[in-house]
């Protein structure tokens, strides 16, 4: 029996919605969606609003934490 991968809506964090998805390999991915005004695209952007967080994670909690860290790092670079 083959399991489907599905995207789960996660928490809001600093103007972004975090989404996670469990891969068939049992690893987790995360993406963030900007809820505010459009910002410039980064090297990880899928569209102007959606950014894929690099890496695969062992749990959903790790994927969410990675997304929060990515947002924090991007925010720090914008303030520089």
C-alpha cells in the first residue's frame, strides 16, 4: 500500500504561514508563505510568496523549527 504525501498547514510566525509535508521516505519538508506584502525572491523562493526551506528533517517539529530559523535569518539580513 502506497501512502500519499500531504501538505499540512502549520503555525503563523512573523507574518508567514508555515506548511509541512511528510515524504514517502518518512522525512519532512517545510515551506513558508508570506502573508504580507510581496518581498523580493530569494534563492529558495518557489514564487514571490512561497519559499521552500532547504533540507529534509526527521520530524515535523524539526521542519517547523527550521522554517522559523530561516525566517529569523532572513529578517536579520533585511535589517543589516
